[in-house]
C-alpha cells in the first residue's frame, strides 16, 4: 500500500523570482496547461494575504493558502508599510506562514494533487538577508525552512533587477525598489548555487509571456512522472 501511495502522489513545483518577473501569470498558465493534460492541480501563493495586483480574480478563485491566517494579516500590514516589525520577527512570521500550509501541502500531494507554489522558502531567505542586518545572514534565514516539504522542481524566472524595473513603476510594497531588488537577485543566485538536492530550472524571463510559458511547460513535463517519495529541506 505504501508503494501505491508513493506512485500516486502529486508533484510539488515552486516558481521563484524577483518582484515582477512574471511568476503569478506563469503559475496561472502552467496550471491551465497541466489541467488540460488531465492533471489535478492546485495553486498556492506565499505569503498569504498580500495585495494581489496581478490576476486578482484568478488568484482569489484558485489560491488555497489561507489569506486570512493570523500571520497573513500581520505580513500584509508589514508589506504595506502600515506596521514596523523587527527583522527577525517578521522573518519568522513569513516562515510560519509557510508552515501553516505544510500539512495541507503534504496531504494534497499524497492525494495525487500537483501543487504549483508561487514563492516559497527561497524568497523567504533572500528577502530577509537582503536587508543586510548583520545578525541576519542568508544561512540564518534559511534555518526555519528546514523540514518544510522540498519541491520536486524549482523554476526560477531569471531576470535582472534592471529588466524588471523597466516593466513599469513598482507598486507601493516595502521591497519594491531597485536597490532592494538587485540585492535580492544576487542572494537568489547565491542560494540557488547551494545544493538543495532537487532540480532547478533557470527560465529566461525576459522573453514574451507565451515563450516563457512554453519553456516552463517543457521543463515541467519531464517531472510529472516522478515517483520518489516527498522529501523535506535538510539541515
Ligand atoms: P508578492 O505578493 O509575491 O509580490 O510578495 C510580496 C513581497 O514579499 C515581495 O516583495 C517578496 C516578499 N516576500 C515573499 N516571501 C517573503 C518571505 O518569506 N520573507 C520576506 N522577508 N519577504 C518575502
Ligand atoms: Na510584490
Ligand atoms: Na506575483
């Protein structure tokens, strides 16, 4: 029976990248493409309860993270600049927001549902480390992620901070400045070069939406028959 469960499990796919790399739109297109191929797919957006500027209606319809969770509300106020938080404290709240969803991710996967995750532990570590608080290194920032479900596939939408800045004015959110985004990009590169033991596909996100979507789908199709047990982020 154990082997039957493993065989039937869904695939955990994470999409990461800078603000305005196109993650949410690409998550939507991937979800639709996989559904058309007959897969049972869900979408989760982290952090929960942020202001959704892209595809608002679609996100609200499909997102299964708890947008009104306790941590989601605090994170939202922080991102909107309505509340100050100690760097470590808000870091742990972002992580807690992912831990709140961990059990549901596990059970959905074991029920054969493939999950597309819009930002995950990688954003968690790099956005906090980019603050250059001397007591908050990338290594420290990664630790609360240890033990969370490890994705089968990480799709990194690769684009420079300069390129995303050209995509129109940033919104009002706390981290949406050029200086912050270039630090974030640098730290993403550092974090991705550490071996997490899973596949990472760099997707060139400078191309038009349709081409990026094609690259993402091609990267994903090879992973849908994966039958290994779900792993967690190791120490
Ligand atoms: P988004 O709705 O995807 O644009 O995310 C909102 C902002 O929050 C974005 O600038 C990235 C940042 N962010 C996402 N996850 C985390 C996290 O775990 N920790 C920190 N510090 N920032 C995060
Ligand atoms: Na954002
Ligand atoms: Na987004």
